[in-house]
């Protein structure tokens, strides 16, 4: 489960990096400040080197890069100021954050004590166990097609699906093969895999399109992706898509990248 503490840590790291970037950028900025004013239908820029000189020196059009640098400088200074304030708040929050969050107190208890307690939230282990043991009827398998099995002994439809399933298994990613769902326009569909991002307790669908050099197959694939999107199953959000052709078979490195990006 993604916790507030983890979010705060990630935010702190981002702020530290941003602070370093802006401090470095400000080292190379020109002296002075920028004044902008409207003159008729035109915008004019002025360089103010002296705070007491409100007007400043006119910046000609050919020197507009100077105006850009001055504007960026002012923006970066405001960013830096905001970052420093937020860093203080985030650091203080982390310093005072409880060692164990309420949701994880149960996991710190002895197993015999756990048996007597109803936790406020299922543990990760309990959640995954329940998710993996949901009973369902997958898509009927045509007995005329070759028998292909994963390392877990599941029968699948292609060698590419074996590759995906075995990598998911080796990476410790819970999955269901061809778990049925209902979507408008198509009715009952069987995504190749329904996978679980354990830390976020989020289901993600995975479709592998294995005949992308066949025009009819491509048309059906596009219609299916569109139907998914219209039902809130969006590529890059909660739908992973991989594909291949005869000349370009499934790439195991890409499969692992997808897992790292969406399921870790």
C-alpha cells in the first residue's frame, strides 16, 4: 500500500532535486530585474539594475533573450523560495511521523495475538491471498489448438502469453489469466491478463496483440482498445498493451519494463 509517508519521502526527494537545479540555474543569470509594460499594442521590456530606478533601461527587440533570462530568473527565484518553505514543512512532517502507521500495527503483533483481532485493514498478504483465490470461469479453450502451458501449469493460447505469464510469476506479480469482465459495446470480454499492483492494490488489464501484421486482426484490436477506453480502461493508466508481428516477436525486455513501470 502506498502510504502518506512514502509520498512525503518522494516529495522531499523531488524538492531537494528541484532546489539544486534552481540554485545552479540562478548562478548563471544576468544582474538586474525585468520590468514589463504595455505601450499601445506592443509589450516593452526594461532592465532595472537599481531598485530605486523604477523605469529602467529599455531592452531592444534584438536583445529579447535578455528579457527572457530575466523573466526566468524571477520565476526561478520564486520557485526556490516556495521549495525551501515546503521542504521545511515536509521535513518536519517526516520527523514527527509515527514509526508504524495505524494500518500496519496489526503486522507488528504476534501471530497468536493477530488471530484474536479484527484489523482495520487487510494486510498485504491477506489481500493478495484473497485476490488470487477468486474463483472464475475463464474463456473456453478450443481443444484443437496446441496445448501450451506456463510454469505454473496454466494452459494458455500462445508462446507469447507463456512469456508474459512466466515473467509476471518470476517478478512476484499476482495475475489472473482470461478473467471475464463486462464492458459496453462488447459485453463479456476476457483480457489476456488481469494483474495486480500490490502496493497500490490496483487491478490493471494486460492485452497482448500477437498478429499485428494481419489487417483484420488489427481492425479488431483497435475496436477492442476503443471499447476499453470508453469503459474507463485506458492504455497507460489501467491497461497495458504489448504486441508483435512475425518479424518482430514479443520483446521480453519490454515486458519487464512494463512491469517495472506499472506494477512495482
